[in-house]
C-alpha cells in the first residue's frame, strides 16, 4: 500500500507487540472507533507532551467509545520506560501504565505500511489532542445525525441542517427548530439547528 491509507480505506488488520502484549488491530478495536497516532521516537520532547495530553484526555475519548493506540519507532522496553516519563510529565505517579497501548515498531514496518512516517518531519509538528477530540465529536455527530458542523464548531454549538433535507422533513427531524440565515441570493441553504 504505497503512500499509506486514503480516506475511506479500511485499515489493515496488522498484528504487533505493544505495551499491553500482542494485539491484532481489528480485535483490539472491536466495535469502537479508533485513533492510531504515530511518533518518530521515544524520549523526544514534543512527543512526550503529546502523549501526556492524550493520557489526560483518554477518559473523554473512552466516553465516546474511542480507543487510542500509539505507535513509536522503538521497543516495548523503551516504551515502558518512556511511559514513566510521560506520567511524570503529567505530575502523576511515574508508572509504566498509560490508558492506551504503544506499538513496538522498531523495524519501522508498520509506519511504512500505514504511510505514517515522514523522516523529514521527525519531531517538528505537534498534535493537538483537544482538536482531535473535537473532530471525533463532530465526526460521530455527523455520522449519526443528518447534520454538518460549520467552521470552528465546538461541542454544544448549533449545527447545520444538510441541504438535501426538504424543509418539512427538517421540521420533523429537528424539533428544537431550524433557523435559516437570510442571504442576498435568496437561497435558503444556511440552516442551523441546536446540536441534537
């Protein structure tokens, strides 16, 4: 699979050693949503802060049936030692236990298979887990309800009614009300409703 996964592709059902033992990816996920995030190396400053934030937000992801799993280009032994640093960074007991597994990918096989390794980037760009959580909430909402989320949407904000839903149906679907923004074109496509 050169070039990694594209939107809509099914993730390969790989097997790997992790900090919680050997897993098969699809079995690990079960019927949960999943976020697999990769890091170029253990014991690097930005990645340590990112995994720290992921650990803090893990209960929020769990509430939404989302499993986190990390991948890093080091051994399980290194991952367990690094986990202590990550917990210490969070001002918590420096144990080897994180609320998600870290995959051992010291041969880089998985990172290459999944197209997750850009050697030029190394440790430069940080991940924003609050933003990832916000996107997951939006994805789940739009997967379950017939709505879209506008720019800069946050959990609890109004959402947009899909333009494919006729007005009468929209009234039934969204009992909290549908509000249409008047536009110079006269077209009624900017329709909002409180978050269902």
